[in-house]
C-alpha cells in the first residue's frame, strides 16, 4: 500500500468518523427534544397538582368556602365545601337516612365520597362502645364481591380509637382499607350516638388521593353535631 493509499484511508476514516459523530449529535438532539416533550407535560402536571393542593389548603383556612348542612328531622348538622354536591340516597334496610357529599366530577374527576348515615338503635340505653363494637364486627366480616371474578380480601383495620366531634361529643374513629370495585380504597368512619339514633360519617377515597382530601374531611368531622333539634 502506497503513501497516497494510506493518506486516502486516513482521510476517509476521519470523514467517516466525523459523519458518525454528526449523526450521533443529531440523534442525541432528537432524543433530548423528545424527552423535553415528555418531561414538560409531567412538569406541568406537577405544577397543577401543587396549585390544587395550595387552593385546597386555602379553602380549609377560609371558612367562607364551607356551607352548613342541617337536618333537624334526623338531628345532625355538619359543614361541607360549598363547591361539593350533596345528594340524598335511598337508605336501605339497616339505615333510616343516608346522604352523600362529593366534589363535582367536572371539577376534580376523582373517586371521593363522604357519607352521612343514621340508624335507629334498638334502645336509648345503647352506649357508644356498644354501637362502635357492632359496626366494627360488621367490618371484620368478609366484604361481598361485586362480581364473581373480583378479588376481594378481608378488610384491614388500620386504626380504631376514641375521638370527639363538635361540642366535645364523644365519638369513635375507625380507619380501614378494602377493595372497592377492584380498586384499593381507604375509608374513615366516625361513630356517634344521641338517644335512640346512631350516626356514621364515612370518608371513602382511592388510596392514592386519600391524604389529599383528608384535611377537608377532618374539618367536616370536627363540625359534626349530633344534638340538633
């Protein structure tokens, strides 16, 4: 191989290397641009999430964003967010009254519900402990599946303790998890009594968003008054 041949090969290799380097840079720039297109929506989602959480905190701090719901017939009242929807529901055999509170689907599009249920007790002498034990015993039973192929595990009770509601009224709080329509959900229930009525406030949400709405629900729980006449 002569000098000219060697010079040609070296030059050719250099040009080929330069072309490969240029192609690599183009590919890297393309991948970077694609990554930017992916990262940007995620960044915007994160900003939107932070904004929502800030607005939620502001709503909790500003009492004007809550309305009072009072039901003299069943003897209770509570605060709920003014933007939420409340709807009476047919109570079924074991309840005398049932109402739901939840964010409008067009506003948040998330599975979040607060239920307020009233039961007639068998005796005016029923204690809070007896009422709570009755409801907890029910929770410890295996939940019914909504379809033959659905995987329904036993509910897992995470917390069970005494608490208070409006007017320093004694109540009992239970927090548990279970699958609801195939999705793992977290539920808080508050039990209270007054005379021959038992009251159950239930907060139900997907596990992933449970903490997000918890401050709002805590305000609702703290405002629950079961001695309305």
